[in-house]
C-alpha cells in the first residue's frame, strides 16, 4: 500500500506571491498526509518542461509557461524484506503505483518495465486496460488470474503524456484538483489535507484511464464493472425454505462461490512480510462485527495463515450519549440546541455507567466462539476497541479532514468507526471471564467485508424494490449497485484507514468474484420473497452453512454505524445531510 501525490505547477507571472506560498503549504501538507500511508519509505522526483504546454484555464491559449511536475510516493512494505522505494524512474518515465498486478515482490517494478517499453498511447491504454492483477507473468499480457485494486500516476516519455486512474471499482483512493485560472495547479493525491476553499478535491472517476497531453485532455474508457445477468425467474419458481439443505440447482453455485471467495482471501493474505522483530505477531486483522460477511472472510483467512500466527479481530464500540440516555430514561433524546439543556443531558449521561455491549460487540463475542470451535489451534485476538465519547469528539476534526471530500452525516459516522477500528488500540481477554489486557494490533493488512450486500442482494431496499417492481426491478437495482460501487465509500475508507499506515483489502471485490456473481441469475443469489436472514444474500448464507458457520449463516444484516453506535451521537440527523447544514 502506498501514498501517491503529484503536483503540476503551471508557473505564470500573474500568480501572486501569496498564492504561491499557499500552494507550497498545501503541497507540503499533502506530502505529510501521504507519508502517513506509507511509513516504510518515501521519495520524490521532479520533471520540468519549458514553453510547450498550453494554458488549460484560458481556452488552451499557448503561453510561455514553465511546467514543473513533482512526483511523490510513500511505501508500506507488505512484500519482501525491504521496502520498494518509489517513484519508479527511468529517464523521464516516472511511475507512482499503489496496487498489485503480480504475486512477485516487485510487481511495481515489473509493471514499470512493461510501461517503459511501450511506444504509443495505444500501447499504454492496452496495458492499463489489462491490469487485472496478478496479471503480468514475464510480460505475458494474456495471463489473467484475480483482479486486484490499484491507483497510479505515470508520465510516459515516448508519448509525452501523463496517465492516471483507479481500478474500475475504486478500491484505492485518488483525488484530483483541476487547475483554474486563479490557481493553475493540477493535484492528484491519495488523500486530502482537509477542507480548503481554494482547492476543490473530488474523487477521480473510475470510468476512464486519463491521459493529459500537450494540447488538451483526452479521455479513454478502458474498463468498467461487470454486467448483471438479466435472466428473470418465473414468479412461481421454487423457494428455499431453510438453509439446512442446498437445492440441487444451487449446489454448483455454492461450491463456486466458496472456491472464488477462498481464492480471493488467499491472494489477499499471502506473502505479507513480518514487521515485528519479536514473537509471532498478527500480520492480518479483520474488521469484525460477527456478521456473516466478516465471519466467512475470517474463516477463509484461517486456512491460509500459519496456525501459530494470531489473527486480530477488530471490534469497535462507541460510548453514545443518546443510547445511554435511552438506557436511563427509556427513550432517545432529540438533539438539543440549548446549551444549558445539553449540559443537563451530559450530566445525566455521566450518572449511567458506560456499557460497550453494543450490538456488534454482542455478535462479535458470540461469533468468535463459533470460530474457536470450528478452527481450533488458532489464537484469536478479539480486540475490544472501546471509544469514549470525549475521545471520539476530539478526533472528529482529523477524521473529517481525512474523509474529505466526503461530507455527509453518514460519511462521518462510518469514518469514525473505521478510524478507531483500524487504529487497533483496545483490549483483549484470554477467556470470556478473564480481565482485559491492553492491546494494540500491529497488523498492517485489514480485511473488510464490504461489497457482499451490493453483489448478493443484502440490503433491505432490494426487498422493497421487488415488492414494487418484481424480479426485473431487482436485476436493474443490482446493476446500479455494481455501477455505484466506485463512487461511494471505497476512496473515503481508504483515506481514513491508511492514515494509520495500514491497508484495507476487500475480498468480495475481487473483479473475478464480482464477474462470477454478476453472471449468476438473480434468483441464485437472493430471494426477496423469503424472510430476512434467509432470502437476503441467500447464496452466501448457504455457503457459510456448508463450511460449518451455522450461527453466522443466519445473522441479520446490521450497518456498521448502528452496530457500533457511532451514528447520531449528538442528535437525530438524516444520514444524507451535509455536515455544514447541521452545524
């Protein structure tokens, strides 16, 4: 995992000294934020061009500008014994790479060698359109295995073009600030430096691999998410009555899902280098709620991590004044605008002992016991990450800065949960009855179950869509779910988690697994006619039941912000409201 930052400065006589100083401050801050993503190595490389670029802010009018490009990258070593220093440089070819295309230690070097050998824009476009990692094997572009995540910035000397982009599902963050007449700077960064009215960062679209040439912007669409099978089942098709018996027509699909998911997890947890000099510390942690998604990923991770190595299960719980008030008064208070009334609520809250037995803590404790029975011999570090209200409030400005440009109430609720969970600072118990001991997870790779609801029909809205429009409407909704994945949460989550120098990986979002699930008929994956905990994500529930996860297979879906109590800490606000609108 890496931090990527590119700044291109169009030096112009009309840019004030104050704005130049403001740009220098912003660039320094962005380098610092990206360094946090890759604590093992950081480096930079500069290129300069003279009198050949046109002004993108004045109708592309040719101007006597000097163009300066600074490439910066940081590295979190997750392979090999020594970190790979980036940017990769050969002549005027420069690559900043955050991703995986090969099982080899130096896959970025391998990719860079291929890119440097390319001669034309078409060659570059072809290479990036085929990045489905691990893909490159001795430059054999036809060797395709599982598709991993990536973000990159590459300047190609032969074509005089800058290329940049993200994988089709947007699993790695890359933000862009486009140049304006007022501030003629192009900025590409894995993370923002917080809200700054002078610099408008937005998530880079995943619809294209972008190419900037001397005269204009040129866009080319080289990859897109999979298309959902449009087969519509008959209304009187058979129903799954329970999870105990797999219907004949679903047996192969269940086996295939187990294969693809197991294979995806294996590729995500293999060949992670050890950072600890003493003892067998966990190299992999799971964002663990005890739900079906995180549990089945944990089960497969157990198969591919040495048995004498612990696995950290990160379970976060928040001290939420509104929930504590409900415990005290039997109801939930509305947000108080009166400062005096707010103090009264806080005083009553302090009278009630804080309990971190939030819903996700309860199911997490239950599920780790099932894992211990099913997977004996493993040390499962169930990390209780307890977040006091005051600590949460103190971290809020930083978290808002990290998640920017995401700015809704729901964004903040989820970002807070991910920030504290991924930090990994909490406590563990040797047994259910033992006293807790302080513990901080050192794992650099975090497994996240995001994606299963979109792919397998796990949201409550899928049932509502079926009730209103039948199977055809569900098929359309599932396609929209896949199409929306790149523009929703992945970039935000990547920015938040990577601030701790850790990398999140999403086994459900291996593009090969996404393609497999998209090609299955909709009624193989879900059945909205059935009750909750059977019909939603039906195929995954059957797979979990088959591998022995009986309790997990029947758990109901619960959103992270509600399961951890990070939502609505100080008032009843709609999740889609902008933070500025509720201040």
